[in-house]
């Protein structure tokens, strides 16, 4: 009986073992992992410097009054665009107009005095000639004994007195002419003062806050009436590491350097400008140097004070092996990618990466153009994993 039980146990074990083998053989294994892929490409990539920049007005004008008086009219609204030569403010012109009328009257008076002095000179010159001729005759007759010496001397004294009158007339003419010159200078100054009552925009730009309202008294150069910023064109200021300075200066000598600016958090097209300024010294505290790009800003999207993402393109590099940034994974040993092979399995391969430009990263070592890399679905993958490529 014991032998029979042992035989039964052996038979049962054999049956169970066979069932287990059948179950293992029938197991299909884990399903393929769904992934998205991209081809490794040979591309021309730009050499770029990226940084954060700040928009700066091309010109900032602080408008102040050059005249003291009551502000009687403001001819624009806060924030309005203004044109060069546009009338902005008017200060009460009446006191300055009255000053011009008074100087005009003085000018008329001095002109009349000049004419009177010229007439007196003509009269006195004629009388001077007469008295001098008479003095010569009396002197000759006194020598002949016809007139006394006293009469001849009296006639000569009258001639000299008349000469003094002529000199006085000439001095009066010079004085009148000087007064006219002074009046004309005063008139020009008065007209200039009157002109200061009308304040015009010196540039095309955008007006800011109006700090003095109509009806208030303004003093010459006392307070800023408004600030006007010129934003077409506009500057974008940014910094780059000093190690890039040599390359930038060399490229500027051979041609224009393109600068692109994109508003932060915006999907709009980049504004394109030109690098126009390199500062004359490196900031020793940060090891950077300040640059400026000039942008036409025709759509006025760049606003003074805004922060923008700046891209300075230095050069173009052809035949660069590149993949989407999403393909690159980081591990303890460094960067790696998953290569999709012909049998739909993946291989984990270490790579050496370079610069990233516009969502594409340079692969300096580890990949060749034409290979397929995984760009989505890495979390379920290991070397040898089967994959299913999704659209």
C-alpha cells in the first residue's frame, strides 16, 4: 500500500509539472509600449546667444515750461501718440503780447527821434557852413580894418558853437540808432517769450501722465508737464558673457548681427532688429557686457520697461546631427536616448549633446542621421523593450 501511495504521488507531480510548463509556454509576455518617435537629422543650426533683455525707449523727453504763466489749454489726452511739432500745451500769452505792443510803440518813437535828429543835423550842418564862411570873411575884413577884431572873434565863436551843435546832432542820431537796435533786440526777446507760451512735441512718440492740469500756474523749468517716449524705433538692452565679446566684434566688422526679441509668455512672432551698440567696458562684478539692439517696432509691440527673450544669432553651422530636445534623457551616467531598431525593440545609447536651438539639440557623439529615437513614452522603456510606434 505504501508503494501504491508513492506511485500516486509521483504521477500527480508529473501531471502538475506538465501543466505548469504548458502555462509558461502559453504566457504571451508584456504588451509593446506605445511611443512616439522622430528621425535623427543632419541640419544647419544657428549659433545663438540667448538671454533676457529689457526694452528701452529710443528717446525719452521730459517736457517742461520755459515760461511762467497760467496753463490755459492741453491739446492732447494722456497716453496719446503725438507727432513732432504737435501743439501740446498753451500758457496764457496776453502778458507777453502786451510787452510786444509796448516795444513796438517804443520802436516807433525811437524811429521818429532818429528822423528828427537827422533833420536837425542837416539844418545845423548848413548853418555851420554859413557861419564858418562868415567867420573867414570877417577875419579878412578885420585885417583890412573894416571890422574890429572883436567882431571877427565873435563871428568865429558863433561858427564854433554851430560845429558843436552839429556834433550834438550826430550824437543824437547815434543814440537814436542804438535805441532802435535795443528795441529790436527787446522785440525779438519778447517774441521768443511769447513763443514759449506754446509748447510743441519735439519728437514722434507716446505721451505719459500729465502732471499739471489746465488752469494751474506753471513756473519756468519748475515741474515736468509730461514725458514723451519715442518707441519707433526702440532699443532692447541685454548682456552677454565677456567670452563672447571677441566673436561678436569680429562678426560686426564683417556684417550685421541679427537680434530677435520675443515677449515673455507670448506666442507671437519675434521682432527682428540689428545689434547697434556694444558697451565700452565689461562689468567686472558680473563678467558680462551690455549690448543694444535697435528694432523698427512698426507694430509697437515692444514697450519700454518690458522684459523680452533675446536671441543674438552669431553664425550658421551646417551638417549638425540633431534631435528634438524631448528625445534626450538624463541618467546617472549622463545623457542617453532610446533607439528604435528594425525589430521594434529599443536600445538605450549614451550620447554627448551640444547647444539647444529652437526645440532641437545638437548631438555631438552617439547618433547618426537616419536613426529613429523615442521622443515620448520613455517611462516604460528599458534596453530590449518592445515598442509600438503611435502617430
